[in-house]
């Protein structure tokens, strides 16, 4: 008996059965654990734990929440949103009643074919973030740019607000 006969995934060719996906939460957890162990036995050094998080949470139409940073300078506010894997056509920006709304939908498909298996995974989700605007924002001059998965919205302040701002020196006592 050869040592390779003891390794279960090397014993001849087998076809994997088609799996049906259930909407029950415990089934999803069980399925993810099975997939994790199967991946480990195929290639133990390929597992990166933080790569598994998006596969377990946020898929299946549940949506996701993009990270957003807001900063202020003397002349403007800058809102930066991380939207990896999205295109500008998937994003909608609108202003209504002094509220900036950013909406988007993310769709992703992954397909692998090999001699012994066929693997296809689809994930999708949508988001909607709303930001109340300060009264000093000039709504007519708001601009948005999108580059390499990062949306940057520039919200310039009204000129009269910029002129009224003055620095107050701090005296040493």
C-alpha cells in the first residue's frame, strides 16, 4: 500500500455532488465551516482568515456599509468613501433638503472550472448613506470624482463664510 492511498483526496477521480443552498442560518454556518475545512485540506497555506469575512458576512443581498471619512479645511469639506469593486455607473449621488445621499449597488460573480469541479459564487449588495450638510456648504459647486474604488465628494463652503472666518490668537499667561 502506497502512502498516497491514505490521502482521501488523492483516491481516484470523484465528482462532487451539486449542493443546494438553504435560507436557514444554521445551514449557512455549517456550509461555510465545511467550505473552510475543504479549502484547508486542499491547500493549508492558502487560507488568509480576513479574506473569509466578506464571504461569510455581507453577501446574499444583505448589503454592505462603505467606509466614509469626512474632513474639513478652511475652504471646503471633503467626503471620501471606499467603494472597492464598483464603477462610477453603479453609484448615485443626490442632494435634497440639505442632505447628501450616496447610493450604490455592488454585483460580483466568481467562476472556477477545473477537471474535477465547477465552482460559481455570486455576491451582491446595495447601500445608502445620508449625510446632513452644514448650512455653509455651497450646494451648486459640489463636485464628485471616482478613482480606483475611492469616491471623493468636495463640498465647498460659501464665500461669505470663508471671509467671516478669522483666527483668534492664544495668549500665553
